[in-house]
C-alpha cells in the first residue's frame, strides 16, 4: 500500500475575486497563499483553474516586479513566503498550462486563461503536457468557432520516491451553450449543455489514452451539477469514481445541496474529484461548503477548494 497523497483542486478566479474578476490583486493572491500554507498536512499536489500568464487584467492592480514575471510565479513566491512565516522550508515546483488569450494586438493581452499544477518537493514529476495541453473544446455550437474560449486538460504524472506513479488530470470545462435547447428548457442547466457533454467525452478519451494505470485522479471545475448528463456520463459510462460522494456516502440529491461555488444568490456543486479503481479516498478534511463562515477559504474566490487524501487499495 502506498502512502497517502493529499490533493487540492481550486478555481482561484484569477486571484481577483475582490474585484469580481476584473483585476487580480496582491491582497487576494496573498490571502490564498496564506490559507494554503496553513493546511496541515500540506497537500502534495495543488491544482488550480483560472490562472493567468501576464496580461492587463493580471498586472493592472498587481504590477510585476521584474520583466517577464507571470502570475503563477508571483503566487509561488507568496506561497513560499507564507510557508517560511510558519517556519516551513517546503518548496513547490509549478507547471503552467496555457489555454486561451484575448488580445487587442500582438503581444498586448487583455486577459489570459490557463491551469496550473504545483508539485511538492516530495514528489517526482515524470511527465507533464504543459507545452501542449490537450484541447478538449467543443466549438461546433459556437457562432464564431475561432473565438470560442479554449478548454484544456492538464496532465501530470507524478510519484513519491520508490512508489508507483499517479496520473493526475486537471481541467476546466465550458459553461452550457446558450444556443442549445437545454439551456432554455432545463432549469438546472449546468451540465445539461450538449457542448459540455462533448467536452466530457473528449476529456474521457484523453484520460484513457494517457493514463498509465488505474491509479489516476481527475479534478477541476466541471461547471456540471451532480445528476446532469455530464456527471452521469463520467460516473456511469466512464465509471470514474466520485471520491467526495463515495467518502461522504452522498447521493446526487445530497451532493447538489452541498455547494462548491456561488454566483449572486445561487449555490452550486460544480467542482469534482474523480478517480480510477486503484485509488481510495481516505478523507476530505479541510473541505468546506461554499459560503461556510468557518471555512479557511471563505471570500477568497467564487469557488471553494476540494481537498482530499487518496492512496492505493
């Protein structure tokens, strides 16, 4: 049996929640870094959605300190500083997976999107696809396909020393297309979009093609509710295990009532942690409902992180 690995998955909203996503701020980034640094034990793997490279949105209120500095580099610096403040010398290696850029001219990005995976120094990364993340976007329903925001899947194969590897997949799927009938007739919407189901199929094909074994984890913001066609495709047809639901013995109805994200007065369970049959989930300590007043990550994003420990059977 391998030693447990703690994984965190978090949509950080470009570290700009206090400005409603309009601009990233040092205060927001520092608060997230401090919240993660206070976790005990520290996660070995941090998976982020909605991370920028460098753009007007990411630097307007949080200027870079040196030429070429990226948003992820600034965060890693803050995380290491927060850990040092606790008296810890732990180090994370960061990998950025670019998805899309909105430009007004060549080299002038208004804002960018991407994913990030940070691996603790106790882990060895054998492979990653940061240079060419898998494009899982379904563009056929978009009126101008080349303007559709690219959705990707990041893949990192990591291992503890002298232990078999785990394939980790991090993703952020599209919202349901407003051009689909389901968007207008299905009141729940999230996960009912035909475009979302096609992206789920693309994701599953990529996972099956690149995982080395049944020791795999898929995390991210799926923009899909439990019980939706997307969720049931992944858990029923693909037979991916919803680790959070299984550990807490929650059915789909109970999961829907346990929000991981919020918009205005709406509360939704959109973030998931799936895994292969060779892994079991030990706990989800530190994971709290969105809006929980006692949550360490309250008010830091429009999502709350899912934090879980898994190990081999």
